């Protein structure tokens, strides 16, 4: 195994030499298994700190069935998802696997990285109480103060979710803890008592908090507006949580088969990223698209209860209850259990929602208990604003982009021109490339092929990340919602109300082409005029003769010249003087355009300027003569 991990062929000989000096001891007579003192182990690991080597070692250990040792290796590689997958593949609980290890169990029990990996595994599985204990163990084991604080911060992000009175003092300046507390508050507290920051709340995590707040308050449309752009967030949890929430909120408007497939895909994606509790919620939420999936959702809820995933059990219970009510089925038993669970967790707002649903359920079935529920609801209204009243959330910060691709390149965000003078050439080219394809994703390999055609993709990919960061820096505070990661691609997002001269040009010409058989001359002239107003010069003139740009630049130049000729043709009968000006403008775009010279000659003739007409014909003949 040493040979496989280190890429050598002398491992056996080296181990025999170490055995002769008693640095390691043979485990049996085979001469292939050895054990060493803890001090030797620590020395070897400190000399080979590479995460890559730890991953390679973990893979070799898995292949040989050393599950506990593989878990430890993945922990040291900080590959938390792989560590969790290893434990799952072993088919054992961590305590049982630890005790069955081939190395002394104390090595595993006292290893802070193993404790942290176990804590993160439990967090991803929704077992927040157990995760907090594992985080405490990691804090007590780490000698590095930075890692101790890291474990403390991660533990504090979970403490809010354990139920009333279970919170702990927050580490100072712990942004992640603050975000977690806000997210907890918007699903548990009277929303007008949650002081969400009105300013500076445009980064993905804040938008996630505000989007979920809007959803809890019943503002589903507002919630989808806030959460939709987060699908491309670089933070995997934010991306997954926002996409799952959007699919659930839009389930009524989409085809059931589409929503089910999307939730299934997201469930698999969340599981592969180690967020198993999120995967279970996505799986159970499919019941909202088809009540016949209730048994599956109930099985998921039972799994949450078995694991101690209280919030997963609560949210799956909410989904089951809503699906049953919509289908006209009796949701009373699950509703009552879910209401009790919401009460235990201190989720006052969710409890109010559920009690409203229970009242509607009982009223539909003429149950006299409906009156009792009304009394309960009145009590909860004193603590949580009823959803029907609506809560004024901080309005989303509108972002408007103005993009000029014709002539000198310019980009402005919310009226503020972006200063591109500090951008290096490759970062500026990246921005140009994304702007020409605004709204469409561009694969990383395509971008790398344009920017670094002679560089291996691995190195080019790293350079691309640096260039993306540089571009985002000049786009301002909303950069992460404008230049987004779209899987293996990048995309320049155009929020509603944005203006892009390239799109204006193309849309106007598209309207002109489709309206030639139905629109009057005035309407066609207006569309052509709008297109030509947008065309201020060749596409991104300052890029020069860039190979990636030349074909598109030439195509648009030809379209602009043709559009000018079409407009001059419409003007010729009614206003030949204006047609002259239009032709001259078009010839500045393409001086070899035959139709423009022909129309210019005719327009001069119609205005009585015969000498100018003859000169125009002569000028064209000079241009085309060899």
C-alpha cells in the first residue's frame, strides 16, 4: 500500500529496514503488515501533509476494507463528503466502526480531525445535537487555535436549532453564526421582530435568509424572485437550498412530472454533497406534486425521527400535511404530530401556519374541534404575525445593468460606470466574451480556449478563476448575482430592466423581419431606426482584430448595413433628403455596399441633385475597379 500511495516500488524494502531498527514492528509473519509508535506516525504524517496523499491513502484503505482508517484519512484530507460516504459504505455506526479498527481505537477517538469529520457528518445528516457534542470534542482536541475557533463557530451555527433555551454565547465576529441565527429567527419568530439588515444584504446567504422569510410570510412570488438567482451561487448549500425551495414554491405552476424529476435530481445532488437532511426534504417534498407519494414521504419522515433529525421531520410533516389537505384526504393525525413538533422546537410561525391548516381541515369535515383550534390560533397570533396580514420585508435591492458593446465598450451597474482601467487584458477579454453572450452560459473550456489556447486546461481553469474574481471586483457589491457560476459554465446575468445595445439591435431587427408582411411603413421604419440607434460602431472596437470576435463583428456589421439600406428604401418615396443622410451613414459602416450606393444615387436624383448622383455612381465605380 505504501508503494501505491507514494508512487514508488521500494516500500517493502524500506519497511524491512525500519523493522530491523525497531522503528516499526511486524504485525504477523507475512512481512507485509507493520505497526509503529504514535511518535513515528506523527512524524511521518507531518512530513507528508498533502491532502492529495491522504485521499490516495484513503482510497487504498477502502479498497482493502480498512473503513475506519479510510475515514480518518479522508478527515485529514478535509474531504468531509467522502468521509461520510465511507462510513455509510461500511454499514456500521461510527462508534462500532471505531472499535473494529485495525489501529488502536484511541488514535481515532483522540484525533481532532476525525472528531471534526464526524461532527460535519452528523450536521449534514440533520443530527444537530449529536453534531454539537462532536464539535465540542474536536475543540478540546485541536492544538491549533484557528481550528479550535473554526469548530466552535460551526457548533454555534447549530446551537440555535436545538430548541428553546438551547442557544449558546456566540463567538465574537462570527459571521456564519449571525447568518444561521437570522435564518433560524425567520422560521421561528414573529417576522416583524427579526431585524434583517436592509443594507449590505445582497450577498447569497442574506438573500437566502430574506427569501425564506418571504416564503414563511406567504409572499411566494417575492420569495422566488429572491431565491431564483441563488441557483448559481458558489456556496453549495445556498445553491441547493434555494433551488429546492424554488421547486417547492413553484410546484403548483409546473408539470408534476417536471417538479418530481427536479426534486429527485436535487435530492441526489444534495446527498452527494453530504447534505443528507436536505436530500430527505427534497425527496419528501415530491408528495406536494402527487398525493400518491404519501407513503414515500411518511417513510422519509420516519427516518428523520429515527435519526433525531427534528427539523427534517418537521418540514417533511409540513409537506405531507399540505399534500393531504390539497387532495381532500384526512391530514389530522400527521398535522397534530407536526404541530407538537413545531411547538417543541419553538417554531412559532410554522406552528401558526399548521394550526390554520388544521382549523381548515377540521372545518371541512365539520369537526367540533375546529372551535378549540381557533382559540389556539388566537393565542399564537399574539406571538407570531398571522400570515394573512403580510410582513413588510426589506425590499430587494434592484440591480440594473447598462451594457454597450457597439463602439467603445462600457458597462454600468445601477447607473454607476464600472472602471475597467485596472483590469488585465485577459480579465477584460473575459468580460467582453460574457457580454457578447449576455444571458447565455459559456463553458469553462470554451472560455479557456479563447483566453489561453496554448495552456493546459488545468492551469487555464485556475487562471479563469482569478480572472472571474477580478471582473467581479469591478462589477461592485452585486457582482455575485451578475457574474454567476452555472455548473461548469459562467454566465453574465441581465436583471429585469437592464439595457444592452446588442440585444436592442437584434430584437429590433427580429421585429422588423417578422413584421414586414403586416406592419405599415412607419412601424418598419421605427424598428429599423431603433436598431441603427443602438449600432454605434463595430462590435467592441477596442478589442482589435481578435479572432474569437471577428466572425460575429462582421455578421453584425453586414446586418447594420443591410438595415440601413432597408430604411433608406422606405424613406426614398416620402423623404428622399432623409434617405440621402441614411445612405451616407450606412456607407460609413460598409463603403462597398452596392444597394446603399444605388439608393444614394436615386435619392440624389429625386432631390434634383443630378451632379451629386453622377458623383455617387462614379465614386462606387472607383471603389470596385481593380
